[in-house]
C-alpha cells in the first residue's frame, strides 16, 4: 500500500509540473485540482483513493 502511495505521489508531482507549465505566467485563477495538489504536496493527508482521484483530475487538465 505504501509503495502505491509513493508512486501516486510521484505521478501527482509530475502532473503538477506539467499543469503549471501549461497554465503559464499571469494566471489569475488556479484550478481546484492544482490547489488540492499544492495542499497535498505541503501537507499529505490523502489516502490511496484520494491520491488516485487527484492524479486523474490533474491529468484531465492536461487534455
């Protein structure tokens, strides 16, 4: 379970970087998944299901 959690956190980190690059400079509104990702990065609280949902939401922003 911890291994999957670590993998999901890594996937979230990569997705966060990609989303932030796509948003560019001067973005006034930060999408909810990005806000949740930032919160999870600084204070991890999500379980595996929550991490999966966050990863999926971030990946959805990349499409």
